[in-house]
C-alpha cells in the first residue's frame, strides 16, 4: 500500500515537472515573439513601413515632340504643340444610360460642347438623331481612347479632376497636337497623322514592327510625307520612373530621361507656287465647265511641277484639297463623308471623282460614272513613240510620210483616224508631233511590230519604262501606283500588231501625273531619268543640317542626241503657230516644249452596288480627259510640268491652260532663267486680292477660243 502511494506521488511529480517545462517553453516562445515584434516595430519600423506601403516603381512615358515641316524657303507648314485634352475610354460595365449621362454632364462643363456632339465623339455606337438616341456603327475600336475636347481651360481641368468619380471613363491628359497650315499647302503630299493604335489595327507592317517606339495613343504618320519620313519626324520618347504606393500615390521621382524631339523637314515645294496654282485651279474650273457639255463634270485637277536638273518637286496639287486639321481629333462621320473625296493624293495614285454634295450609296454610284485620277495618257505619249521609232530604225530624220487620213493596219475594221478626220499631208517626225497625228504614230507602231514581231511589246515596255511610264517613279511618298499597261492585255487577246498600233497614240496606257512629270523631265534631260524628290533637307531640333537630298539618277536611255533634238523640236512646234498648243503659250517670254493629249475613255457602270449579288455592267458614256506634258525653257530646261484634268475635254483647253498658269507663277516667284530670283519674304503668302486672282485666272478665258481640232 505504501509503495503504491509512493509510485503515484512520483508519477505526479514527473507530470508537474513536465508541465512546468512546457509552461516555461511556451513563455520563452511568446517572449521571443514579443521581442521580435518589438524589434520590428521600434527598431526597423520605418524601414518596413515604407517597404509594406510601396507597390512598385512605375515608368511613365513622355511623348516626344514631333518634328516640324517647312516649305523650301522656311515657311512653317506643320508643327506640334502641347494641349490639355478631355478623353473618354469605354469600359465593359458601361451601358447606354451611362453614355448619355456622361454626355449630358459634360455639355455643361466643356464650353462649346453639346451632348449630341459629345456622344458622337465618344463613338459608342449611339447618336442623337431628331432628339432621339439611335444606334449607329462605331467608327473605331471599342476600347480606344476617344478625344472629346482639346485646349481645356484651367476651370475645365479643375472641374473634371474634382468630379472624376461622377464622370467615369473621362480623364484629362496632355497631348501633342499636330497643326497644319490653314492655307492648305500641298495637303495630300504632306499627309496627316493618326493614333498609333489605329495604324497598328490597320495592319501597317512598319508599325507592327515598331511597337516598342510608340505609346498606344501617340500620333504617327498615316499618309504622305508624315508617313514616309516617320522615322525622322517622330523623335524618341522619354520617361520618368516614380516610386508609388499601393493606392498609386507618388512617393518620389527616381529617374527621368527627357524625350528627344523629332527632326524637321524642309520640302522642295515652294508655298507660293503651290498656293497660287491651287487658286488658279479654283477659279479656272467653273470657267471650264461653263464652256460646254463635254467638260461639264470637270471637278478634279492634278498637277506636278518638277525641276528638270534636280528632280525636286516645286508644286504638287491634287484638287480638290481639304483641311487636314480634321484628323487632330478624328473626324466624325459627317466630316469624313464631306471630305472623303479629297483625302487621296491623285498625283501618285488613283483618287476618286469629287461627287459632292452626294453622300452614301448615291455617292458610290455616282463615282462609277466618272473617271478616277489615273486616265489613259492620250497623245502625250507620241514623243516617246517617235523617239522609239527613230532609235529602232523604222523611221528616219528628215523622212517624209504622206498622211493617208485613215490608216488601215489589220482587218477591214482596223482603221485609225486623226481627230475630226484631218489629213495633215506630208509629215516628218517633228511635224507629226506638232500636229498630233494618230495615223503617223499608228504607222510607227505597225513598223515596230513588223520588225520585232512577238518581241514588240517587250521592246515597247523597255522604252516606256525608261521614261518612267508603267513603273513607279520612286518619289518619296507612300502608296505610289505604277499605272496601268493595258497594251499587255491587248497583246494577249489580239496580238502584237493591235497592241503596238493602239498604244502608239496613247490609248493603251494609264499613268499618274507624277509619272507624266518624270516622263517630261526625262525627255528634257535627253534620257536621264531622275527620282522625284519632295524633301529638300533634314534638320535637327537645334538647326543643324543632318542630310541634304541630292539628285538621284534612276535610269538612262542611251539614244543619239540628234534623235532627242528631233523630239525636242517637235514639242517646241506644238506651242508655235500650227501646233496644238499655240494659243496656250501666246506671249510667253520663253520657248516651251510641250505635248497635248485628249484621251478617250469609255465609262461603264454597274446596275447595282450590291456586289453580294450578280451585278451587270453596261456602257454609260464616252468622255475625253485633258492631259498635258511640257518643259521650259526648251533650249535650257529648268521646269517640267504635267497636268491631268479628268473629263476636261481637249488637253490644250483644259490641262494646257493650267500648265501655262504654273509657268507664269514659277517665273513670277523663282524665274525660268539660269539662276533663281532672290527669295522675298513678303511673297511668302501669295494672292490676297481678287484682282491678282483674276489676272492669273485670265488664261482660262482662252478656253472658249480653242479650236476643236486641238488636242
């Protein structure tokens, strides 16, 4: 009994000792935890507080200021400036009521804004029509940032900041705004900018490969010089690195790399020549349309003036023009439809006829009833035909050929006539150019087909390409067309004889105005084809010249000088008594070498524009396009001018009149003499009085006097 009690007491003591040890261990653990917490809070508290509150270091990009664009004399055409802008970004949880509420509230905040205009700019698929909100197609992607208003006042900025919770999706950002001269200097050649994400979404490969250089909403070149010289103009974005808290409050700025502004461009275009040419066209077209039914639809004109010895473009008009500032905030549907027929540079690619005021489906259908800017070249190709005939030995200098009045080359129906059935009698190569004889050219084409047989068309192509016809000129602008060589199709269908004869007088080739200008300059340079250049030099933001663009030879056509002299002489005779442009250049102080062209074109229209179904096409009418090429002075060429007037009728009465005006304007400001006139800053903005405009438009009065026998 005693031993049992003793064992129980011993067991109780062991349990007690173990409990005491456990309690001491627990106490020590808690003491250690308390000590550690105290150490963290007291000794390291400040350090760990910062670490706990910091979310990350954030890198904020600083957009680079885009470079400026000037004309050749330093007149500012395009520049960038900073602006505070209100923008809207649509979120997934937003609905129709939210969009309307935001537009309604902003109408009271943003001066000059209306809820109707704001809802349209928000581009959420809704618009006000007759006071009711209706569904409409979106103009851009749903999640893109939409610009609502630029140049916010301080009061507007403050109000939007204070009420941002009430205006979900609306924020204030700083944006560089691209501003274009309101005088509209070579607007299609200069081009315009759009947000990077728009260019990227359009699948432009250059921008897809350059994603790292841009912010999603950063403005990038979309067309024209803005696009082709993007890498020079864009500059290099900078950035700031901030230390921010979890609630995005800035603790401090860690680093900053300032942006590098883009380089500035000085164009070869002379603002004075460009603007006054546009003024002339604006005044001339109504006069032209008033002369008769065959020119009643002439509303578009395309002009390129190129300096012969350098390839520099002095003027490039694609008329009608428009105000490119509409792209700053992105045009709404109404503005887009109003201007859409002016966007394309018709001097280098196909541009539509100006069918305004028609819009929508009516505009689409009306456009089929008119030619675009690339039309059959007509008789302006005849100098190349003569040169080719001489070079290939099928005609000879001083050789006389009796005009039959109607040239038969194949079957009974294969007959070529001169205009109005004229018979020009005994013809030399020079006189054939002067009189614009179709029959003579058909004879040359026929002889070439006899000599080269199945190789005739490749020989033809070789010469045309050497002149810049049917190939891209290489001008420093995007989207250039190579034109159309319809004689290739004719060769396949009817053989080389038909192709050579029909192409000899200009009905089987369609070329851009830029190609025609390069062609004229190549004739003036006796076979040396220069690349057209729109930019003269590139200068950095500090005024240091980085690069001067020098003349670039694209190709050479090696033909004896005596043959070139024959062609030059024939083209000079065009502007002298007996020539098809004698009245156009009457009284001009310099000798001008030229060739008129009147290209016939059949217009076919569809019976419906719903191409999801079978559509039938039928001939609507036949029209004549006015075409003109030239260079002057003939004995020491300085300037080449090409003009295309779709539906302009005879080339001498339409395109020739515009070309004469260009030479008058160039002589006035720069001069056709061997040296340029000193630049006078007082002439930086030409025109200004109706009297001056009338003086320049005066040549148009001769339109009604032109003989129908002229091309």
